């Protein structure tokens, strides 16, 4: 067996030299390679061997893919002939490859500064053309050739892919060493060199024929994953986003898990990075599905990942769902979110948790009925053996408190939370608050006076109890103020609402509106108008719409019809501007469907109020135009047909008016204004119609006990029937209620 010789001088090395040098560190081996010159790391005249150790499988030599612990144990255990064989391979390394190998050993030992010193000696930029050429030549498909034809062979002077891989690994380890030394920006720049080299050689992506066992692909994949993390650690989020996109725009043979990981990390960075990174021109495509901003790009990536989960290409990942929930929530796409929750495989969520999640989605999308139907499952017998799911019961109580027809269900949900004796006082306080609101709503639909009084008392008791438990919750103060206002306890209501406005400073538009209504019920119309003007300055868009209508109603009450007409004109112009804005962007209009519905109701109310104004002014043509405008927005509306009936009645067209009121009641049988107006017309048809009129009025008072118009008409009927004392009582009730009636309903 020939003895190894020094690469610098060609002298043969003795057995003693071999035995001593094999057991040294990487730096010692490098000294040996230049033992004749006496100077470390000086390889200016080192021969460039195109076919070196890097052309072989490094794992066979034990120097490439083993830990240092493995290396040390090998040196201790192997026989002299194995050591001699290993050294012979090491001595066949050229200058750059030797540094790459020795730098790896220092990195594996944790000597990052020493590794950097070794890696700094590799001039990777001067080697880039050769490396690029090697990748191009070694990866391009070969043509089949006949015997003796050498036209398609690779020149011997071209680097091997293993040589390229070793040098790329050196750059990667250099970047990791810099990262360990907290030099992340420099590390990212080094890591980017790998991507630039490979991408310049393979502009269309990594060929599948390169093989999984090729270290070039492995080094490149590691660099693809590392680069964006380095940019993030360095604080360059926009560069990190570019690096993520770079890993996704071309087929780099990433496996399913790595590709999904990159997509998830890019989506998270787009959502939470705090920078708006627009797509570069080369990635922009035309069409309705092209993402327009960070949010849309993140949602697209997350939807792709959820599809992979559905097809079991990747495992379920909670982080993907968390990111998707956040993205779809802030963009208002709650129904789409619900669809993906429903697609989750059984066992991903518990039954109660899944129903609760879906109920949240549908309630946020404005589909409260669907949400309540889901929450009833949590309350059903199938879940009785499990512990109470408190969030579901609280959500159910909240949704029921917003709809009077579900008041009894809301009471049941609230009691379930209270009876659970939950340790969290926050939950209990909310349960008492919703219980009080539901009691108040149920009282307004009660037939019996005694039952109504009892429910109203329970409502105030529950709300007061909630205020003691959660004294920092301004909504409790608002609910107390509203309930006192409905019960005509105006002084107490005023005090509670003032506390709410002070607590919820800057977000108290509904509080100022209720305060103005309370002042109008106390006949302090000027003060109410002042409050509305003040509230308009801090209210949001939809709050401004409601306050503008209230301002116009106050102007009507103060007999200022011209000012009221101008206010309505401004309101209608603002509503139209909002509609035009949403019509130009259909996707945005879906997000703000609840606002569009509120604007529609306010527009109808404005046209109805204008009908009343022109009717009182005797301008019948204008009044009819306004009434038709309201009906053109929503034809099957009880309030629109009621306004038409009032206009006909003002023109003494009683039969025609009665038809309009009948249509109104056919749409909504419990619409109190039309019930009272029907009774008023029946009273004009003679004494034989009085019992029917009285029946209508009693029904109206059952639905709305504080309606002073119903009490007034009952007094007139009693007077016509000769019951003067009863008539006086009814008139007294009507007067007192009118004196405490707001210009708009409190609820």
C-alpha cells in the first residue's frame, strides 16, 4: 500500500506521522496537510483536483454525516489500517473542500468561531460560476447514445454534484454559525448565496430526476427553510416574506410536510408581521382570485392547507385553524369559517366545543337562529352526562337577550350558568346580566299585569345583582338604565346611563342616544337635542345615522319641520353614499351586511317620517311620493303600510285607510300602531263598531301597556258609551304616559 504524501511538498509521511495526526482535531489535520511550509491555512499553490473526496459518498468515510462523538469513538476503536485509509481520503481533498470538511467538524463540536475562521477561507463567490456550471451539466437529462459516441458526456473538469454539495453545506454551516453568534443579518446574506447559486442554475425548479440521495437537494431545502427565519430574527420581515415566496413559486421538490410548513409560516408572517408586502410584478396574475393584499394571500394559503388536511395529505394542525379563524374573523367571512369547522374530522373537537365554535361563527354572521339551534344541542339530553359547557350557555343567554321572542330560553341558559356555581365571578356576573335583560324582554310580552310587574321586578333584581358582581362592566349600567327607562323610572334611568357614558368614554354612542330619549321623555327637548349634537361628533358611521334620525325627530317635536327635512336629506344622502360604496365592492358588501340592513331600516324610517311631516303640512303629493319611496325599499313592511294608511286617513279616506291597516296587520298581527289606528277608524263607523274597537285597543295595551294613544282612545270609547268615571281614569293614564313618553321608543 503506497504511503500518503503531503499535498504541498510531495514528501512521504511516516507511520508515526499518520498515527499522531489521525487522532488530532480538524485544525491539527489541516496543520499536517501543510506540515512542510510551517504555516497554517496557506494553500495558495494547492492543486485543484476536480475529482476529490467529495465525489465519493461521505458517509462511508465517517467525516460527513456523523457527529463528533462518532468520530472520536471511531478513532479510538478502528485499527491502524482503517485510520490510514481514512487519512488517505482526507489527503485527497483540495483546498476549499478541506476547509468545508474541517469547518463542519468544528461546527459539530460547537466551536462556532473556529468554524467561521475556517469557512472564511473559502472564496465561494469565485467558485460560483464553476458550481453553477456543474449543477447545469450534472442535472440536465442525457440523450441516449450509440456505442462509441461521447458527444453527450460531461467533461472531467466539471465539478461533481458531491463537490458542489460539500461547498454549499459549508455556506449553510457558515450561516448557522453566524446565527449562533447572533449575527443573523450576515447569516441571512450567506444563506441567500445558496439559493442564488442553485436558482441561477435551475431557473425552472429542481428536476425530479436529481434523486433523493443527492446532498445538493438536501442542502438547498435546508437553506430554503432557514433563510426566512434568519430574516425574521434579524428584524427584516419584508425580506422574510420574499424568501418564503421564493420557496413556493417554483417546484423545488419539497416534500408535503416541508411545503405545508413553509406555507403556514408565510401565512402567519403575512397576518402578524406588521408590514404590507405587495406581490412582485412577476408573481402578479390577473383575475378575481389574485390576492390583493397580505390578508387575501394569507387566507388563500390557509385554505390550501385546510384542503390538504381534508384530503389527509398532511396531519391536522391546530395552528392552521387558529390562523384561519383569525384571518376570516377580521375580514367578516364567518360563514366560510363555519364551513371549515364543519369539515374537521370527528374527534378533532369535542361535541360541545364544535357546536359552540359553529354557533360563534353563525352568530357573528348575523344568523342568530342557526346559532341558537346549535346551542340547543349542548343543552339537550345527549350532553346531560357531561359537565356543563359554560361558554355555550353564556353565548345562548346573550343571543336570547337580543331577541325578545327567545326570552324564556335566555332565562334557562342564564340559570344554568348560575346554578353551576362556577368559580369565575366574571361568568356569573354576565349570567345575571343576561337574566335581567331576558326578564325585562319577557315582561314586555306578558299578558297578565301581575305577571308583568313580577317579571319587571325580577329584571331589576338580576341587573342590580350583576352590577354588584361585575361592577366594572358598563353594559350592566346601560341595561339597568334601559330597564328603568322602560318602566318610566326616569330619574334612576338618567343616573345609570350617565354612569355608563362616563365609564364607556369614546364608545358610548348608544348611551348618549338613550340619554337623549330619557331627556325627551322628561320633555327637555332642547337638552336632548344638545346631547345628540354632542354624540354625533364621537359616534361611528352607523351611530351617526341613528343619531341623525333622532335629531330630526326631536326637531319635529319642537315644531321645526324645515330643519327636520334638511336633517333627513343629509341622512338619506349618507345612506345612499354608503350603498354606492358597497355596490362597487361586492366582497366588502358581504362583510358589512349587518350595516347594510341597519342603513336600510333607517332609510325606510326617514321616508316614513317625511311622509308624516308633509302630511301635517298638507302637501299630499310630497307625502305620497315619500310613502311610495318607503314601500319601494321594502314592500311587505307593516310600518310602510301603516304610513300609507295614516296618509289616507288624513285625507278622510277611511275605508281605504282601513284596508292599508289591515294589510299591515296581515304582515305582522302584533304591530301596535296599526292596531290602534284600526280601532280609531272603527270608532268613526258608529256605536255598533265600538266593541270591536275596544277589543283592538285592549289587545294593543296587552302588547304595549305604555301606549298613551291606546289609553286615549279607550277613554273616548268609554265616554261615547256613557262611562264617564272610567273615561276619566283612561284619560288620566293617557296624560301621564304621554308626559313621560320619549320621541322614539326606548327599545
